[in-house]
């Protein structure tokens, strides 16, 4: 009989032991929808040049990009600048200015060291203006009209 009571006590102990309760937690998912970035450009125009000539257009008088995006955000600008307009029509000495208002005279200089690169900046106003200039050198170039695109790609950081 003692054996039976021992077994009964063990069974009772198993039945009365505290059960392990499931634990849970939560975290919020968040996201921010940003304003779409828009970019419009006006041409960098060298006008007429001779078959052999060098002509420089300063950034303040050059092509212009007008950009709208979310205010108070960091943005990365990737650029691709052509090395030539065509055979014997070389481009060099690129220069750029940046401002959050449409005024090249109070703009900041943007260093351009190669024909491709990246520039990162803060956009406190949601408006950005970039002016671009360069030097065109013709070396016995053929008569005709030449053009190449200047490419900017903007990405929110």
C-alpha cells in the first residue's frame, strides 16, 4: 500500500506544478511616404563656335536643373557628364553651383573632379537648383550641330 500512495503523490505533484505560460511582445512597423523627386533641366548652350576654338561657359550662365523633393531630407546626386559632344569637340573643366533658392550668385560651389561622380547634400527647403558649366574645345571639328545629355539621378538617403 505504501507503494500506491507514493505513486499517487508523484502524480499529484506533476498535476499541481505551475505550467509554462506563452510569452509575447510587439513592435510597431513604421514608414514614411516621401514626395516624388522631380527634375527639369535647361540646356547648357555654347552657341556657335569655330572649327578650332575654345569656349568656356561659367556655371552661373550655363545649364540649370530645377529639382523639387521633400524638405529636410538628405539626397544623393549621381551625375554623368559627357567628355565630348562629338568627334573633335571635347568637353572639360566642368563646374557646378548648388542652391536652395533660384540664385546662382549666392550658390555654393560643387567640386567636380571627373565626368562621373556623386554629391550628397541636405535639402532644407524642398527646392534645389544646380547650374552647370564647362569648357568646349573644337579641334578641326566638322561643321554641324552636336549634343549630348547631362544626366543627374537623385536618390533619397
